[in-house]
C-alpha cells in the first residue's frame, strides 16, 4: 500500500466504492428487460437499447472527461459526477415513455466517465508505481461488485414492487457511496494541470495505448454480450428464470471481487502479458462451458467468463494509464471511449446472430472476439 496517502485503508475503501458506483447502473437493466419492454411495448431484445444508451454516452464522453480532468483536477470532478448519477437514476425511475427512459439512461452515461476514467488516472498520479497495480485492482474489484450489485438490486426490487423501484434502490446506494467517497478519498497532491486539449494526435501515435484500447474493447464486448444474451437465454425455455432469479445470477460477479485483487499481485510477479493470457484462457473456458444446455452449466460458465474478464480488465486499465505519454486522464478517457463503444456494440451487434443461430452462434462470435483481444495484447504490450 502507498503510505504517502493520508489514510491508506480508508483510501482503499473509497476507491472500492468509486468503482462500484461507476459500474452500478450501466448494466442494471439486464434482469428487467422483459418488464421494461412489457411496460412500453416491444420485444425483449429491444430492451438492450437501455444498455446501449448508457454505454454509448460513456463512449462519447470519456475522452472529454479525461481531458477536463487533466486541466481541472480529479477528486473535484469525481464527487460531483457521483452526485450526478444519483440524479439521473432518480429520473429513470420517473420515466413516462420509452424515449424518456433512453434519454435518462444516456444522461447516466454522461456522468460515469468522470468517475471511471478520472479515478484510474488518480491512482496512477497519486500512488507509487509499486502500489498502483494493487490499488487499481482494488478499484476494478469494486467495479466488479458494482456490476453484481446493480443487477441484483434491480432484479430484487423489480420482483417486489416493479421496475421503477429498481432505479430507486440504485439511486439510494449511489447516494451513500458518493457521500463516503467525498469524505474518505484524499484530495490529489501530485496533480499538475495541463492546458485543456483532447491530446488525441499524441495518443493516436502511441501504439501501446492503441493496442490497449483494442484489448479493452474486446473485454467489454464479450462481457456485455455474454450477460445480455445469456439473460435472454436464461429467461426462455428450458430455463425460464424470472427477474429475481436473473438478478441473482449476477452473484457470479462476486467471484471476481475476490480474484481481481490477486490479478494485481500476479502482474507484479509474472508480468502483464502472462497474467492477461491466463485470465483470457479462463474467460474462454467459461464460454465453452456455456455451450452445455443445462442451467447450472450456463451460470457456471458465466461465472468463469466474468472472473477471467475482470482479471483481464485489471491488466488493461492499468496499462492505459502507464502507456500514456503525459495527459494520463485523457489517455484513460480514450481507452474508456473505445471500451464502452465496444460495450454498446456488444449489446446489439450479436442480436441478429442470436436470433438466427441462437445462443450457440452468439458464443462462437464471442470466442472469436477473445482471440482478437489476445492477439492485440501480445502484439501491443511487448516492449
């Protein structure tokens, strides 16, 4: 742990909470796609646009968020952004039409990069190079927990009192987390402002950063597609899980909460490429297990896949900050823009494949994306 921070233990908690808040809302509609589309009309597959609206906004905003942070600071943006997600989530609970819900989901996505991108850059700036991988892994572990909690709270609350209550429950957690982060996250000490600029020409000449962006895109494409269409598969025959059960499936993310911090240690011992390859292999094994047409096998496969994916994310997100040649927040913002743009595509592009060839066809597509990500990491991260 970096002892240069005022209170290292509370800082770890604050980073964990920031990570959980960043991922809490993005995929929270996965367990309630059927309820939302039933309320406003349409097929369940149409509900995937509630995910695409949020991830698309993140992809558009992330490069700008990073550049604003490089100019203005980090904690002073993280805390207001957390408060903004609370407001946007409350607005989702008040949606009166399909279009209004998509607008409010888009608004959620605008605030998220000011938490996600800026916190990763905060870790890179404020911590020593030895401590940064472990703290980054704790932050990613928090995002894993947020991914679980968002889906679980959503499914649990919707099962009891409807889909609007799902957003109210999410807003309650976000409010609590924002208050604790404001109190426990130390103000930046090593931040040095740079003139406001997107710095894209500089970043586009950085081959290692571009490779990392492609790897990150593959990571989220697989994660979003696996759980979005996996939820549709589990809701249909022969599994027929309801929204509460689908929300509980996200408990598989809790394995990642435990495993992801270990990835930070493995990077220090075995190197980034070796750790990434092991994580990628675990994700591939999980997708292959999902081919077995049994509910327990499908859920277990998603658990293995998510564990590998989040461990890989610990490798890639830290590399984005390290690969930057100055303007770290902007570099992380570019990474997250590619990351969430691919996540947006992961929610909709596999739909024709799923409708034509079913779950098996979707899994074959995802295995191909995994191969692309592994090749990009090996080629781009070798010095």
